[in-house]
C-alpha cells in the first residue's frame, strides 16, 4: 500500500513524533516533561505541514506554538506548582474518558475516513497536483478586499482583546 | 505520496488522545495542553484536505492561519485565568474550583 | 574525472553517479557531505571568534590578551577546550538528567540550523527556502526554549530566576526584530534569502532601510545576549544566571553557542542589509562571493566586540522599557512609513523593475527612502530632546507640611 521511499519514511517519523508526544502529554506525571512532550508533538505537526507543501504554516507552527505558546505553558507550570505535589494524575472517571476517546477514534476511522478515502472507499487515490497556491497568494488573500481582509482585521482585534484581557486578569493587584 | 487517509488517521488519533487528556486529567494546565493538541490535530486535517482537495485555492491555508490565531488567544487568556485562580485558591486542580457547586 | 567535476561542492552528485554509484545514494551522500561542511564550519570558526574577542577586549583595556600559547595566543582556545573536555562531568543532585543534558545541545542546534538557509554565494546555499527569513526567526525562538530547560533542570532557584529574566528579554526583543525584517521583505517582494541578495545587486538595503538596519542590529545585540544587554551571562550578578550548575564541556557548549549566535546574527545582518555575497567578480567566481560575505560579517561583528568592552550593562527594567516604549513604536512607524513611501515611488514610476542591477537606476528610490528614514530619526531625536527638557525644567515638588513647619520654627 505504501511504497518505501523517502516521503513515507519521513511521514512515519513525524507520525511517531506526533502520536508519541501526544501520549506523553496526557500521561506525564511531571508537567514540565508534559510540556516538552507537547513541543515534540508540535514538531511532528510542523513536519507534516512541510510534507504537505505548506512551508509557511510549518514555520508559523514552530514560531507561534513552540516559540511562544509552549514557553507560556512552561511559565504557567512553574508559577502554579502545588506544594504537595501531584497526588493523583487522573480523576475518577478516567476509564470512561478512555472509552470515549477510543470510541471516538473508531467512529472517525471506520465510519468517516476509511469509507471515503480509504483503500476500498469511494475516493481511494486522490491525485496530488503539482501546482499549489504559494505563500504570495496567502499574503494577497489576507489583505485583498474581495477575499479575507475582514476576518484578518477581526482576528487582530481578537488578539488585542486577548492580550489586554490576559494582562488585566493576571496582573498582581497592588493594594 | 502518502494517501490522504493516513494523514486523517494520524490527525484523528491525536485528536482523540487530546479528548482523553481533557476529560481525564485533574490539573488545569494539563487540560490546556491537551486542548492545544486537539487544535494542532485540526490543523493537520485542514492542511491535508487543502493539499489533496483544492491546492490551488488558498482558503485552506487561510483557515489554518486563523486557527493559529485563535489558539494563541485562547492559550494566553486561559493561562491568565489559571494563574489568577492559583493566586486565590492555591490549587490548580480543577476539582477544587467548585464554589458554585450545590 | 569529467569537466563537470571540477566544482566538487556543487556537482558532487552527478560526479558520483558518473562514477557508477546509484543516483539515490549519490544524492544522499552529497547532501550528507554538504550538511557536515555547513554544520562544522561555525563550530570550527568559533575558536577564531573567541580569540578575536579576547584580543580586542584586552587591547581596549590596555593590556595584551592571550599571547603565550602559540603565536599571538592563537592556540589559547584549543587549550581552553581541552581543559573543559577533561573536566569532571557533574550533575547536581535532584536535577532532571535528560533535560539537563539536552539543554546545551538544543542551544547549539538552534544556532547551527540557521546556517542551513544562508546564501554563501550565487550558487551555494544549503536550502533555498521560499520563506527563509521566517525560518531564521522561528529557529531563533527554539534557542529561548533551551534557556528555559537549562534554568529549570538545574534545580537551583537562582538559575530559575535567571532563566526567567533571560526568556523575558529574548521573547520581548523578537518583536522589533521581526518588524525590522518586514522592510527588506517589502523592498524585495519575497522572503527567500537568495531573492533578498539578488534584489540588492542594485543598491544595498542599508541605504533605503537605514532605520530598520539599526533596529535589527540592536535587537540582534539583545537576542544574542551581547553587551549592553548581557543580563544573560551577567557574571557579577545572580551568580552567573541560568548556567551556574553547568561545568565542563556542557558549559563550553553554552559559551561556544553565545559566540556562534552573535556571529550568525551578524552574518544575517550582512546578508539582509549589506548585500550578502555581492561584490566585484562574485558572479563569475562563486567562491569569491563567500569571501565577500565573511569580510562584511567581520566588519559588522567587530564593533559589537568593541561595544562589549566599552558600554556598561543595562538593567532589566531599563531593557524592557527600552524595548516596549521605544523600539517597538519606532519599528511600527518605520514599516508604515516605508510602505507608504514605496507606494508613492511606485505611483511616480521611479521603482526599478526587479532584476535591474544598475546602481543609478536605484538612486532616486534610495534617496527618497533615505530621506524618509532620516526624517523619522530626526522626529524621534526631537521628541527625546523635548522630553528631556521637560524633565529638567519640571517644578520642584512642594515641601510637605511638616517640612514647612520645621523650617518656619527655625
């Protein structure tokens, strides 16, 4: 099904990084280790974006997620360390959550993904076009009046609001 | 090229691991990390569909860029709230934030 | 060998294939050798850099510097490296072993990865990414992660505090860095590094983008932890910051990373603003392009060494307010002004078409943009002068009632 070439090997490496990092995040006792596993998983995601011919999104994933959000999470972990240490990792319904997670995955895989895009589905081999939209198209689309300039401006307003809100909430109120 | 179903399966796997993390962990920061996992899985899905479905239209990458924006805004505000709760209650276990419980 | 195999670096893969090797393996081998060359060059260069720094700092301070080991003290750093290697490898008790050992490796990794996308000559570049500039910023942000890991894994309160301050500084100064990089992207129309250098064949970007060059240089000084922003390795304060608990070759890696990072940042400055490999005869003899690049980098790097020996350190709150209240507004106004002026130039028709390498065709555009930059600098200096004057002539604070009562009694 998958021929053995460099792309398949790269895909397998990134898949192991993503899924292994994800498992590490949800099962790590030490939260700093969890944050580092998250970084590994996000690197796997960035690798996927490179394989899918979206280099700008890959670099933005490294820059925004790993360079900013992951560092923010590490700061938050260090600032909120409980004195007694973690007593228990999971709450009382962890087995129910595991069942829900596995069922959701089976639902997605068997009922949605494989029947349509799987080997025996209705669209098994989608052609991979050579021409893709470039980063320049992305830049034009974000400021073009007929395309996505309005969501772009709203997104910048959202970021400004989030920034002000975060500063106000987390500020040390001097009395 | 690797068929689209493999990318979708990996993204679904990451999403479901994130769901398990959100539902089962007690620490608020760990729940936030699992939410970031879910958002990343959604991004992989979007870009996979863009590449195989409509690579000449830039809408897929634009959507993905907006997911980044939302994730950043949500992570910063969420962590500010967690730090504020920690200052008041000295605990970030979500089970301890139960003042409104009947 | 055939005539194509003269330039070994460029045509290694066809050489090997012509010699009978499988094309896939030949490609893989040539990539591997290229990676090894590009990765080892900065590591070997750092020995020269540390020697240069010690000599220049010594001469500024009116002393000799290392001059015992080897001619002019050139082998001093080899001796230091040997000393660091044979030191005992201590891990503090309670430290997180994996992260403790990983932090210096991630730091050096983030610096060497930058060299993969730098254009060394018209034909030699590791990987000509379409988004080269953004790649450089993204990889620098991995370096902040290594500082965090080092500070936390040392199991030491002072290391943690030091790493907090360092991460705050590094994350803050990324913003004027990226804003200053927007101007060369505007002038080029692309983020790729080779496109950037090719677009400077007519006029180096330091002339139309003078303010952004200055902002980029200052942000580089802060990002790499060079003076006057060297809170990172403030030896006299905080007991040396986040790398207290590191000794031996791990500390050596952190030190080497600092010098390599400074050199790499100046390498990028000369690629983006000083024309990179362009110079006389660079197009005909590609290796000469590499020589020009190194010459320009050293010309930009040596002032930062002299700055280090001259200017006192900036306090952390002064550094933060300098960034947020001074650099970021200037960078934003600079981008808006350059974009505005570029549109005016395009409307007038003075913008030379891309690919035009004639110097005089770029002069009108460069003059207008340079005048705009100087006007911005003049406006900023005027505002600073007025603010200073207002502060000097401020009303003295009226005395409190107690003071007036005491004065009245006497």
